[in-house]
């Protein structure tokens, strides 16, 4: 299950990654690139979860049944995602106002550019690790 979800996430995000990279290279500010990634991830989550669940709820409701989703890991995953997203946005906002980063969300001086990229990648790995550990009952959820 975890492997399948990870491959689906990578498959839906790679095109957005390359598109956002091109936008970030050609635009003065990174706002459009960040907006693209944020919006497409929101659409993936809301349509990827919301639409099938809505269809299933209507289907089961029409048959007189209740549609119940037993997803104990969902609450933990959403909380982890929200936490990591807030930290990422905080980093980008700080970079906009810090002179050591060239007052830019993306790019800037060599050291801060790669340091920020490493921190953002580590946050992604932390999110994956925590969700996987919780899914396999190594750590407890919320």
C-alpha cells in the first residue's frame, strides 16, 4: 500500500516539478512556481480523496447503507503533512526577507540555495518516514 501510494504521488508530481522549475527559472519571483506546486497538490488530494469518497457515499446512500472509511493513518498523515507544509512555507517566507538568501524564495547564493534544498528534501523524507512508520504500527498515531 505504501509503495503504491508513493509511486502514484511521484507520478502525479513529476510533471508539476518540471513545470515549476521552468516557471521559477523564467520569472522574477518564485510565487508562480510555489503556487503551481501548492495548487496541484491540493487538487490531487481533494479530487484524489474527495471525489471517490463522495461517489462511494452517494452509491452506498442510494442502497440504504452507510459509507464508512476506516482510515486510522489518515488523520496522522494529514497532521504530518500540515506540519511539514507550514514549516516549508515558513522557510520560504524567511528566505524572502533574509539578505543571506538574496531575498529570494528560491535560488540565491550557492550555499543558502543548496542548504535550503537539503532542508526541504529532509522534511519530505521525514514526512514519508513518519507516515510509513505509523502505517506499519512502529509508532502510534494521533
